[in-house]
C-alpha cells in the first residue's frame, strides 16, 4: 500500500509516493507552469529523471499526469491505482480549526475554504489538488496536513497582537505560525538524535530556506514561533523583510503614496537578502558577491545571521534555557558559514560550535563540541515524510 503526498502551488504540483509501512520513497515528480502553454512534468527518482513537455491546463491534468507516470507499465512505481490507499495534501492555512492532520470530508473542505482570505495564494490551489485527487482516486482516503496546525498550541499571550481585542474576535487577526510540519519533523528527529524523550526537551528549531522561521518547542509542543498572521513576520528572508516597525507601512502609504498592493509586493518580494544586497534572494549568490568585495552583500549576510541570532536569543529566555538548537532547510542544512556567524561569540552562553563538524555535509548530526551545554544539530527537513507518517497513522486508525 502506498501514500501519495501532494503539494499544490498556484502553478505547480509536487508529489511523492511512499510505501505506507516502510515509508520508502518509490516515486516523485513535479509539474510546473500548470495553466500555461509551456507546462512540463519532471518525474522519476534521482538518477532516473524524465522530462515531459505537455499541456497541463489545470491541477486535474497535473494529477492525471502524475498518476500516468506512477502507473506506467514501463518503470512506473505501482501496478494499480487501488494500491494508492491514501493521499496527504499539504495545506498552508488551517486557521484556528485544525490542530492536527485531518481526514478530508465536506466540512474540512468548507473550513479550508473559510481560510482562503488568510492565505489567498495558497489555499485555493490546495483545494484544487484535493478536488482533482478525490475525482481521480475516489477509493483513496484524503488527508489534509496543515502548516499552521503544530502552532495551535501557542498560548493566547503568544498568539495575540497588542491590537484592539475586537480585531481578533471579529477578524481572527492573530499569530498562526507556519512551516509547522517542518518544525514538528525536525523536533522529533532531534529527540531521536539526542536519545531523549521529546516531551522532556526544550528545543529551538530554525527553518532557514527562502522563507525562514524559528520556533520554541517545549516538551514537544510549539509555544512560540516567529511567523505570524502571515509568513511575512519574523526573520529576514530571501525576499521578505520579516519584522519591521509597522509605521514604515503607514509612511509608505501616507507619505510616499504607495498602494497596499505595492507595499505588499515591496515587503514580500523585493526585500530581505535581495532588497538589502541588490544582488539576489539566493544566499549562495549573495555570499559570492560578498566574497568579491560587495559591501551591501556582506551587510545582507550579517543582517540575516543576526536576525536568526536575535530570535534564538528571545526563545532561550522564553524557554528559560534550551537543550538544543536545530537547524534545517536550504540555508540551515547547507551553509556552514551562516551557522558559524549565528553562533559566533556565544560560547559564554553555552553554544560551542565544533568547526570540523560544522563543515561536514548532508546528514543528521550534532555540530556542537563534545561537552557543549547546548547541543546544536543539523537535521535535513522532510515534510513529505512527516505528511506520509500522519496519513499512515490515520489509515491505521
Ligand atoms: P524553500 O524555502 O524555497 O524550500 P530551500 O529550503 O531550498 O528553500 O532554501 C533555499 C535557500 O538555501 C537559498 O537561499 C539557497 O541559497 C540556500 N542554499 C542552498 N544550498 C546552499 C549552500 N550550499 N550554501 C548556502 N546557501 C545554500
């Protein structure tokens, strides 16, 4: 029996097929530019990838293409569609309704639809993916796995903004937090790596990719997180500014005459590493420019690392100490230089990074020195695996 994991974006659809019991990856693929003339489908496991250019007018076509590849008699991963017992859908926003992954029924669909105003770019394609799978695989259990669910344990003092309370009551303006599936996964792996029960640990998990967020995890539960009402809050990111004085927004609108849409574009797509460096949103390019003497690129790297440090520092206080800091996603997993910058000078506080271990690549490991009071870990994230595990337990239940 297999579990299909679907991550539907506005013009893309990523999928992975995993064995339900062993969680072995047996197939994967990516449909891009869905809805445009030059859509394509890349599929197959590493080393055996194929590229089909074909018209995919919507997500229904994309799911169909995925199934065709997975069921291909020549080299497909499964023999019959009924072997796919369940589908796990990544859904960005579950609002306050979902604190765990849920089997999809009409009510769940309605709830996801209700959250569209909170995630206008993300929830609609997820719904389209759900509809397409329900149509093409009516036998399969459909499960929604929410980015926000892990953070539903935040206490009110952490999730409320100091705004008039009615804004929360009437419009649900509050912190939701995102990347929850990734934070949950790396927290679990960290406990396994440390050989200690998750429910006895104080962890700070740092998801540093194009989007960045830090979460304080006490006894396996998210108690605070840096992203807020939207994924714009918190750390400096690839193209997002993270937290800034909110009065900058009123200044841009009131004094510089910008519209709400322009401000949204500026803060979400033209800020962060890209905005400060003027070079790129990709940390590798910014670092290369910094190495070549570009001062703004150097400044952008320093601001980025500082932003992570400040959030870790905040959560050390909130948790009254920390057992381990966990780094994940593109930057967290791969950039020894940023990791070095994050922990540099923090030895008196008990963060002893081991230079040698920090330079190694590509697997779960401890990168702090033997005897470091706070352990520092690198854990490659695997949201698809976390989704498949949730789906498998719901299937078993
Ligand atoms: P997304 O949030 O889109 O999933 P990723 O988790 O893949 O993003 O992270 C993308 C970021 O990771 C980019 O800024 C990229 O530069 C950075 N990154 C990937 N590999 C390296 C590396 N070897 N050194 C530094 N940065 C890296």
